[in-house]
C-alpha cells in the first residue's frame, strides 16, 4: 500500500519560501565564522519587560490557572484590554462581546477567513505584506486579490482600482498600519475612505495593528476603531509581541464588531482552547504598565532609526524613515534586484536583510531592515556597506 503523504493543494499552492536561500546562505556564513549583523527578522532583541515576567511567574504557580481556559479569554483580561483601549485610543469596547483573546495575533488573522470565506469568495490583501493574510485565505478555499501598496501612493492601497467583479465577491479587506514591511502609517483620510468603501460593499475590514505602539517622534497612531462607523464593519488585531518584547509568549487579541468576533470564536473554539491563564495574568500586567516604560523602548528604537536611515541614505540606498514599526524599507538603485542586494549584503558584508519581493511582487527593488540590533552594530553595518561600495552605481 502507498503511504499517502502527497501534500494537499492548499499546502503546495502556498508561495515558495523565498527566504530559504537567504537562510541557507546565512548558515553557510555562520559556519565560515562570519560576524553576522542580523537585520532580517522582526523579533525584538530585548527581553520581556521585567514586571510582566514576575507577574507570569507568580501566576504560573496558581493551580486555578492550570486547567482549560475559556475560549474567549478571562473576563479580567478582556476588561484590561477594554481599559487599555479607552486610555490609549479613547475607544469604548464591551469586554463581554467586543474583545477576544488570541494565541498571538497571527492565530486570529490566519483563522478569520475560515469563519467567513467560501470557495469563490475573494479576500483583499495588501502586497507587499504580511504572508498570513494570503495563507489564511488559501486555507479557507478563498481567492486572494492582491492590492499593490506603492511608494507613489504613500504605501496605501488604491481601493478605486479593485474591479467591481472582485468587490461583489469580496468578504474581507485586510489592512495593516503601521505597516510591515514598509513602516508606513495610514492617514485619517485613508481610514475614513476604507470605512465608506467597506460599508458600501458590505465587506469586513480586518485591521492589523501589531505595531501601533512602536511609534516615533511622540506621534501615536490612532486606532482604526476610533473613526466613526468602523465598529459597524470591522475588527482590529493587536499583539503583545512587539509592544512588550513578548514574541515567544503568544498573546494577542481582536476587538471590534461583535458579529465578526463571534464568527472568529466559532473557528477558534473548534481549533484551540484559549490562552494559558498564567499568560493572561501576565498580559494584564503588561497592559497596565506605566506608559514611561514603553517610552524607553520607543526611544531605543528611535535612536537606532536615526542612525540607520541617514546611514543607508549615505551609501546609495533610499531608506524611508518609518513613522512607526521597527522596520526600514529601502529602495535599491536601478538595476539591482532585491535578491541580488540581499545576497551581496550577506556575502560581502555579513549583513542579513530581507528581500522586498519576499513580501510580494511590488516589493521588488526594495530591501527591509529590522531595527533589532544596537546602534554600534548599525554603524558597523553602514561602515561595511561603504567599504564594499555595494550600492554605488
Ligand atoms: C509580528 C506580526 C504579527 C503577529 O504577531 P503575533 O506574535 O502573532 O501576535 C501580525 N501582523 C504583523 C504585520 C506582524 O508583523
């Protein structure tokens, strides 16, 4: 009998893993003893803020947290989320119907299409963008319609370019600001147009706000839900991962429209059993931390940004100064592809960066750098690029 391990189409039709070659080169360089400067991954380099760890330690030893948690999250956790939303965004949320805990926001983003998308339905997805919007759509049997987010349009999608035939079948519109990979933030006007557009066509808006707290120059981004009419058509995803250096803990949440959240919860209650309660206790501590602790973190990223942006611009790249997020999106000189640039960076300078086209075809001609190493290493990186004249044409 054949061992029937042929992979399902939903797996084989996933886009090729474009980072695989970079990973291989990275391992090769490491084994040669190259002093790598890793600006590739979006994972904070500092440990989780200490009060959160201490709170998690205490909660861990309480037997009442050792049993199955509730699917939607403890009420105390959902209340902490609602309180944070009111303090931070002046948005009122009902913790019993308008907040759902997630095992990292990736989990919720990936599961959302399963609740609403039928074969033949379309999902509107920004490109270049976070790969999970497409993977979740594919797993649900839906069709991804990619909306280019271009430099010429401030890295915002042009909603007017989406054909009516697609809009008639569209169920979900994913947007993501502050944006990964470009570091762009949305304008008030854009969010208002999204609400008007989605209301007109009856499309669910899923706004991914994973980077809302990593902002610069004191300019805190607004919540999508703070605009009139947003809660009638949309939800917002948040994550504790980037804000509190908690990527390994896997805690996020979705807030907003109760019908949409209840659909998401129907999927989740069949697939997972909620967030470990000790982590929810620690997350309550995170959400109630005094704001100055986060100001320190933002100041750290800002110092790095202010080294890397002018540095890259002085060696032949066109780096965009992010309004938020810890990514720098940089345009390459004409004639150099994303892959050539990333391979040259790795081979000649030991710098790991992410090829822009790995996030979608419109990312071709760009490279993404993450601000996840100290300023001394960033200066070192600039020095190496200058020495090797990588981008001087
Ligand atoms: C990191 C990231 C997430 C997910 O983070 P979780 O750790 O799963 O909460 C979601 N969206 C974007 C754009 C991200 O970069």
